[in-house]
């Protein structure tokens, strides 16, 4: 079953009693659902076996300490407009797996917050932040196979592999 995967900054932002879309805590909205041009970034995977790999892909362009991810079944996105775009990752396998939820507004952001909140409580596996050592080992292994490049590498990862 395919899923869309979203990066989670801090699990604590999702630890609240959900009382409605209009009552999502401000820090959850401003830290976890920060949009650019009314868009929010997701990554598509075909099955949960790819979850750790997509977490690594995301970690190449963001601070590795902030790369926990959550998977949400694609069927949960029928109310959203999705737009495919190249992902900013050094892991070439996932460059074409990036999607944005587009044309977001207050109502749709609230619905999306509800979907993510429910996913954090579901039995769907999540990946907590990868350790620096895990990221370095994965990067070096994939580099030998020509599957990662230096484009989009965050400064922490550049320092880690040098």
C-alpha cells in the first residue's frame, strides 16, 4: 500500500488532546506545518519497507537530528491537491518521490493536521530520528554505489562525512 511520508520535528508537538481542527496548538501549526507558497512537502513510498530509506533521504537536506518521519496512507489524501516536484535530497532514488500538498488554506491545514495527528496515534510504524552514525554509514555505502551526491547536503552531514 502506498504512503505519503512527512518529516516530524518533535513528537511532543503532536501530543495533545485533539478537540477539533480549529483547536490545533499554535506550535504544532507553526513548527510542524510551516508552509511555503501554500504548499507542504511529503514523500511517496510504495510500502513501509522504504520508510527508513526515505527518512535517510530527508535527513540529507535537513538537520539529521530532526528527521523523524510518519507515514500516512495515500487514501487519506483524497481531499487534497497534490503536485509532484523534485525532492531536495542527495539520495537520487527519492528525488522523484517528492510531492507537495498545494493550495493550502486554514481549513485544509486543519484537516491535514488531523490526518497527521491520527497517524501519530495509529499502528503504522514511524521512524525516529536516525543517529549520526547511521546516517554516515548509509551515506558512505550509497556513495560507493553512486546513489547519493553532494547536492542538497546539509552542513551537518557534510561535516559528518568529511
